[in-house]
């Protein structure tokens, strides 16, 4: 017989979310694992003793966390999404007839709480991963990528004094669109002031001339924000902390610089922080290393190897990592070529010996592009009648050698990179941290910073990393593998239990009354320290 469903709305009904949401559901399991009760004591100083009650700090953080778990970066869209999901309502502690907080409450509360609070939650989740055996700490992979800021290139304004820039930028294609101007200028006086030197302004002038000639071949040349601009001469009044940056094959945009560190054992994020986009990767390495080393040592983990790409390469960083007792597997950047071909360095006399046997002696040490270099010169008389002068120095009068003072550190690192272990470490880095970045940007709400300011960007980085680690935590399953030491220990404990039973029989006691299986069971349980945890 054919059935037909007719809907009749009940006046009264019995409904419980705990019965409707399956125990295998992600948010059901997450609610049992994640305890955020410590937020009450941490956020108490930011509230007064009178007035209306605020949003529950636990509810606020869970709502923000759901946004990154569901890849939603809009607060308004997040509230609409949560109100339609029974499992999320159960996770938040709301019933189906309770109204969720207003979306603007999330924005105001996010600005109220400091970034240290979000870092505290991140570290507690990381500690949960460590306790479950997901983090080895031995090898850490670092990487960084630009993350789009919540500001438009069309809102950029010139730094003052504008009169001085007029002669350099008169022929520039850049024109601020009046309809995209910022309503409120949030930049400080220092950020509005021109700090570029004359040679930097001349460099910008030549770049503008080159940009006008090759603009049609550049990525995103038809976009309004594709016109050439510089952090030396322009700033964003909407988000003064955002910086202009460009990625190969992409258009110029206002970005932040996101940096993460990932443990290579099970791809757990151990550090996440946002920096200004005009900083090089190498400038952030030391700050990340000190913070991460302190965090791992606090959890009792020993950090030994650091993996990164050539963007983190510099002689200062190699020397710093050696002093920190860390083994670096960081390929050198393209500007490092070592010494000149065919020349031999004599360390005792601090000079170079050319193929013709002439000395290239040390003259001075100077700063070149924020890097210290040792400069060596030959005598003009030595090169005057040299048979290979044209091939060696061309039309110059003497041979000049400028080389970084960190040559030994470069050579030690390069030797490790070219070894078999170095090639393995390169593949490990590519298969570890780069997929994590892809997951964060595509599936964990980090495709754009939806807040204003570097401190708010740090909160976004911490929240996205926390959501990622929670996903890894709930999916992780441990395998218990008995080692040879565990088998030996189990054998001796079993023998000890048998001897105890024999002594009882000679004393007249009934061995059965001693429950002979209990000592063996206790012996098996005592093997836990000898068990190795490996993740799938």
C-alpha cells in the first residue's frame, strides 16, 4: 500500500539535542574533548562588575572556532550557518529555540580580548596533541606565505610630504580612485610621514618608468590595484599595518605575512604568527625559533632539526641556529655563490690566492644590502701584465672580491643540504608544511584576514592553527607496538609471578586463592612505559 506523509505541526513536543546528535559526530566528540572553562578566569579582568551580561567567553571562542572549522570568514554568515546546524548548536550549548548572539558581538569581543588569550588556547590544544603522542618535537618545518589583508589597493594614499614626491611620481600611472577612499584614516602620524631616502625615491622613479612600458604583460594589469606602488611612498588608511607585496605570477596586493611551524611526525602546527608583509622570511626566523624552542622545551620535547626553504637563508641565521644547537637544512639563496672560481682562500693569512699566484689581500669590512661583507683587492701592478687579465677583471685595474663574513656557516649548511639526508629532509619539508599551508588557506578560513591590524591578524592565525590541530587530534589513532624491551620485561615479571605462586604452595596456602592471573595481568599493565606510540 502506498504511503503518504502529511505534516501536522505539534503544539507540544519532546526534543533533546543530545539524543539527536550522534556520538560519532565531529562536534559531539569535540565537545567532550575541548574544555574551555579556563577562559572565565583569563577574561574576567576585561569585564566590569555591573551592567548587562556579555556573551559567554566559551560561546564566543567556540563560535569563532566553528568559523574556521567550517571555512567561513564572515561573522554574519557564521551566525546564520550555526543556527541551521543541530550538531553545532549542541557544541555551543544552545537549544533549538534559543537565539544566537548578534554577529557584531563577535567582532567587538574579538577586539576586546588580547592576542595572548588566543595563544593560550592554541598552546593548550597543542599540549593535548603532545599528550596523545602526536608531536615528536625532533624536526620542525617552517614556511610562510602572504595572506590577503582586509583593505583595498584603491584606498592607498601618498605619504607626506607629497610635494617632494610629486617630481618623482608625476608620470606614474597610480591615481587614487576617489570613490574608494577610506572614510576614516586609522594611520598614525609616523605611518603617514615619508621615510624613503633620495636614492630609494630615484629607484621608485625608474621602476615607474619600467612599469609603464611593461604594464600590459604583468599579472592582473587590468585590475585597479595592479598599478605600481611602494611601501616607501604609500600607506593604507584603512589598515595601516597591511603592506604591499607581490607573489610571482600574482598581482600586487595589501597582505600580511603568515608564518607557521609544523612538526614532521604527524603534521601538527607548533607555531603560527602574522608579520608585516614587507619583511623577508629570513628576518622572522630568529623570532620564531626562540619562541618555538621555549614552547617545546616547556613540554619536555627536544628540538634538533629545522627545515625551511631558501627564503629563510642568511649567514646570520645559520650562525644563530648553530649557537642554538639546531641543525639547519635550509638551501642557500641565489645571491650566494661562494668564492671566485679558481681562487684559493688562505685562512691563516686572510687572503685569496689567484690562479697566477698573486695575493688578493683584505682591505675592509662594510655593510652591503644589510649584510656584512669582507672586501679583498689585488695590487694594480700584479694585474697590469697578467696574461689572463681580460678574462679575470676585464677593463678594471685590480681584482675585487666581496664575500659574506659567514662563509663557514654557509659551507657547513650546504654540505648538509647536498648529502643524502639533506635530500630526504627536503622531501620531508615539501610533504609536510606546504600541504598544511594549502589546507589552512583553502579549508580553514585563512584565505583572507577579515580583521584590521597586526594584532587582530595574529588572532586569526592562532585560531586557524587551533582549528587545524583539533581536526588532527580527533582523527588521530594510536597504534601500540610492543618493543623487544617490553617483551623481555613481560617475561621476567611473569617468572616472578610464578615464583610467588610456588612459595605460596609450600607455605600451605592454596595457590588458587591467590588469583594467579592477577600478577600476570599486573605485569602486562606495567609494560606501558615500554610501549611506542605511532600515529596513523
